[in-house]
């Protein structure tokens, strides 16, 4: 029999999570010093400098350094004011009024006013702007500036979490978009000194920054040649910070003593194995539930992710430390007998074949996960063919939502905020490549995002999670942890749940 989890049973853990929902920072001996240069490396390069149309997750490292939004997420995980000093919502949660702080200028010295904020929102909303933020702001029907310090945003539907939804809508200077890759103009603590696409970007202090001056003279962000060289550079001091350490290298770095590790306290990056819920066999919920029971989450965490994360026994995009986690949820413990029974009910019997459809040459954790699932299914007489494809073929055949891929299990991953309005929204109609559509879910989700009371909204998010838990639109085996490594002389950096790195308060220690 399935074991179920009661939300109330986790009250103590959830209460603690509410108090520690932020992210880890580096610590160590030595006094902080002013100035100095920081070299930051990652396996990815930065191809362009427009925050609205970011191509890769690593580009987000620039967001808090070069730009500000009206709101932001602080280190504790709270949504606080950034360029807006305060805001209020109408009782129906459909009209939001933001009051801007005084004395803000762009890095070129031009004043930042409500009119510039309106222009930035209009740019993000423009049909020709290919921004990932569109789904968070698509309900905006009007943005106005009654005066220089006031921005009024009108929504077509009530969204109580709207202040969180606009954190990554950055206030760029729309008039300088033509030169944004040469000289991006923002309001952040740093400005770009040099930029070589896909190679390096060098930042220096913004003399017109409205806040306290940054603690470093210079930050250089470079693309690492390969992981072994990057780890060697970190140990030698040639690199100060290495983002997204290969999971197989984390244990060795942690044991070294001369390296500090930064981990999110509330990890919100999660593998998503997607199936086509509109075609056989996975149009049958029993087949999806069977797949959940056939997923050896512990083995996958250890072998594929080197223990860097936590399993998700309830198949939930929200980790158990997330303060919004809850509901009367089934634990999909590894149970091949249960999986075989449910598969058979859905028409998948001994001798049936399914296909794992991954990417060749990338994401080795996906291939290892597929091999573990393959071995599990073999025990109950089901063949899993592993078919790794060129990334272009994979994308064209799978993305966006609406493609048909019967009998395939497609590994993917999501890097989302811990806030359920912007993580569980992946399951909305038209978003998930799994093609899942549930009117019950749509209504429950809309009710949760419209609820202004936190306690009542927590109850409603529990209902949303119960629907996902029962219907299993996709497989979420675990929450993975994006680890950043630094020298022990580095302080003040932290990471959001999806691994987004914050360097705006970085400094060196003597």
C-alpha cells in the first residue's frame, strides 16, 4: 500500500525552512579588505548582454551586478524592494502601485524615473521580445507612470505573488538596446569594461550607483577551458570562484580544506523526465504512476548526481525543505512489484519496449539515470532502449509543448525559483512539453496565486501539489544542488535555489 504524507507531519521542518529559506554564503577567517580583483569561472560562456533575452542560465550572474528590478530576492529568500521602495496591491490583487526610490540614475548618468520603468516593461511585453519572463508578466494589461516616482501596473487576473514574478524584469535603458552588447547601460553596482562573447567579461565599479559602492575594484568572468583545469586554477588561486562545480568533483574539493563551497539552502533545480501524456501508453495515469514507482531515486542521486541533492519521494518539483511544500501526498518509494502491476493495467507488459531519449555528449547524469532505470525495468520484463541524440534533433523533436512522442521518456531539467507560482507554473497548459492538461489543476493554481493571505495560500498550494502528486504529469526523481566553489579568501557571495550566483556583495579577505 502507498504511504502518504500529511502536511501537518512536517510542520517543524517547514517552520525551520521559513526561517532559513535563504542560501549559503562563504565563511572563513581573515578580515575583509576593500578593493581587489575577483576572477570567476564557469564551464559556460556569456554570449550576449541583454538580460531580457538571456540564452543560458549562467548569464543570470550578471543580473544583480549590472541591473536592478523594481523588486528582488534577498539572501533570506524574501521578496524586498529594489528600485521600488514600497508597493501595494488593490484588494482584488489586480492593480499594483510601486513607489520608486529617490536618486537613482543609469550608469551613464541619466535619471531613472517611472517613465523608464514603463518603457522597460513594454519592451519585455513586446511580442518581438523573446524573453523567458513573458509567462510571469503576460497578465499585464497596462503600465502607467502617473508621476516620476509612481508605476501602476494593471493585471487581467488577480496575482498575489506579482512582486515575486517581476524580480527578473530588469530596468534596462530601452533607448540603448542597439549598443547593449558593447556598452550596456544599467543601474547596478558595476558596469562593463570589456566583453568578448563566449569568452570573458570584465566589470568595474559604477560611479553613478545609487547604493553603497561595491567592495571590489574589478570582477572578471571567464569561460573555463574544461573542469579539471578549472579546479586546478581554483586551487592555485588563478580562479577565485568556480560556478556549477562538476558533481563528481565536489567531494574532493570539500575534503581539501583550502576551498569553501556555496550551496543553496533551498535547492530548486530539478530533473524532469517528460512523457507525452496525450498518447499511449503514458496517456494512462497508471503508466505514469508505474514509472514513478520504478524510479530508484536513491540510486540515481548517488550514482548520477554524486549525492549532490535530495530525493523527491513524492515526485514533487518542490523540495521538502521548501516552506510551501505540503499536502496529503503519496510517497512513490521504489517498488518494482507495484510498478509491474500498474504497468500491466496500462497495457505495458513483459516484452514491451519504451525509449529513453537523451542528448549525446552532454549531461552525463541523464545517461546514468537512464541506465539505472533501464536495469530496473529489465527486472520486470520491460525493455528500455537508450537513444541519445544530437541536441538540435532533441530540441526540434521535443520542444516546444505540443509535440507527440509516444512511448518516450525524455530527460530534461528545470531551474526555477522556490516560489510555487513560478515553479509549479511549469505544469500549466501549454508550458510543459509533457502536454498535460487538467482543468482541476488550472483552477487550483489560479486560486493559489490569487490568494493574498499566506496561510490560506499555503493550504491552496497543498491542494495543487496533491493534484500533481496523483496525476504524475512527469517524473521528478530529486532536487539537484548547484555547487559553487571559492577560495577561502572570498566572502559575501550566495546562491539562489536554482544556483543563480550573487556576487554584488563579494569581497576579498586579507
